[in-house]
């Protein structure tokens, strides 16, 4: 059992703990379909048997050492073309938590929303929106917290590997929920969506550096407010949608 | 709707057993009526700006009743329902994950609020719900294809 204590008004104030589960996103999604849930409801587990990455990619995790949870947001007043703001705010929130525990490291957000410590992935985010009335936005977050070994994933790391201490999983998750709410509330303020976007760009992985796209070098210029990655080389500028191309970041 | 689309509609009517087809969209409407084996466009109306290209429509296809085409009823039905459109630019997925069955198939009945597809944009996976109850008569886009804002994804015929 994880005792969460986020410093928040509603995110994480209603928590469903499940010992073992196939996917917290799936669980929360099904629950949201069955009944009206309070905004900010969180499903948390110690072990995900079918941790979900995007489009069926799996997420590797040992039991009890990592932060695996999903949170329900119901963004009002965001147009469909502004939904990237959810991606920005969650990326920023998780990044801020990792930075808090690894203050000396460079922590960035790899477009669209992996959290990186230097060149290694420490956390992943999967957002699934149910575009009805209200919009139910299921925010799935997987953070490597105390895992020490990543045999099959040489490019992965954990927060404890990047700081010196063993971390308290419940505290890290609580911090994360606190930050999610903090950044989420920004979307409701005048100009807040634009501010989130600017913050996101300022924390972008490989910003102003060169990446390879189909064997060709491009400089990462930024991200559009609608979420596309902007890259350029001497032939000109390109806007990239996720999945459209395979980017070699290193 | 452009000339090409009108042409194909006229062809569709002429090659099917349907006698009369009416489409009424937000700012555009068209009626196609079959008359003694000959197909003609009776009226194109409403928004003046939109109707301009349509005026030229009857010229090309009107006298083209293709007798060879088999009379496929379902094809004719596909244009008579409500379009469910993409609310955003992204990638269209028909199943929750690649190994799962499609949310809906042609012929399935859907209810209001039922998830019918996913449009992914920058790793945001958006489940799109049907706004209407009815029967899916056409899936307009292939699985895993890019879609534009407002592009029709499904046509659902009210039942």
C-alpha cells in the first residue's frame, strides 16, 4: 500500500490502489466509462503486468520499486488543437519532479514526452483522451524510481541511480501529482496555454542540437504550439508529426 | 464538394438501383434524381460561394449511366448517412492496440458515446466517440493512415 500525500486541491485526493494490474490507464479508462469520477482521481499500482507504452509497446518494471500511476483530468475549454497542452503540462510536471531529486543533472523532455536524465530515459508518459462530454484525459505516468538494473534497456535509468539516495516511492508519486496539478491549473489562466508551451520548449531535449532523420542531419529548432517538432537544415525547415519519421537522437 | 466528387456521386446513382439521392451538409446540398435511365442533377443550392463549382457539374457526368457497373446497394447507401469527422490532424487507428480487433466494422450498430476509433496526434491518443446512433455504412480511411482536421472518418446511417 502506498500512502500518497500530494499538496493539491484535487489531483490525487481520490486514490484507488491496486496491488497488481495489467495497466493503470486501462483500469482508469474503464472506470471512467462506467461512472462519473471526480477529476483528479488516481489509480496507482506496485506492479503492472502489461504496462502500456504507446501502441502496444511494453514498459519493463520490477515490482514495488517504481512509480506507476494514472490520473484523470477533465480539461474544459481546451479546443482539440490545444490538446497538446496536456502533453506539455504533464511532461513539465514529471521533469520538475525528476529535477527535484537529481538537482545536479540535466533533465529534459524528449519530444513528445519522454523524460530524460542526460541521454537516458527515466520516465514515460502515455496520455489517452476520451473525447466526449466532458473530455476525460487519462494521464499514465511510469517513473523509474528505485530500479537499479535495466538489462534489456541500456538507455534507461532511474531516479535513484541519478541521485544518491534510495527514494520513497510514495513521496515521489505525491510530488508528481502536486506538480501535475500546478501545471494543469496554468491551462485555466489567461495566456497559460502559451506559457506552458514556452516552458516546454525551454526544457526540450537536444534543443538547438543536431539529430539524424533518415540519415540526414537536422537541427532541433523547437516545437509548435500545436505539438509538432520543428527541425531545419540548409534545405529548409520541416515540421514533424510523431511517428511520421524515425529520429535518431544520438 | 468538388466536381470530381459530384461526378462520382452521379456515377454511383446511375449505376445503382437508387432513384433519388439527397445530401445535405452544413453549407451545401445536392439532389440527384434518376429519370428514365438517365441521371441528372436537379439542384445544387444554399451557399452561393460553395455552389459555384457545382454548377458545372451536370455537364460531364449526366449522360453517363454506366450499365456495366453492378448495382451495389451498399455503395449507394454509404453517402446517405451522417459523417463522423476527425476533430484534429493525426493518425487514424481502428483498434485500441495493433493486436486487438477493430472498434467497429461496416454493418455494426453504434450508439452515441461509443468509441469508434483513435486519432493520435503527437502521442496523444484520442478516442473518438460516435455522436450519432446508427449503423456504420462506410469506413472512409484506412487503419494507421494520416487524417486531416474535419476529414470524414466514418459514415453512419441512422436506424
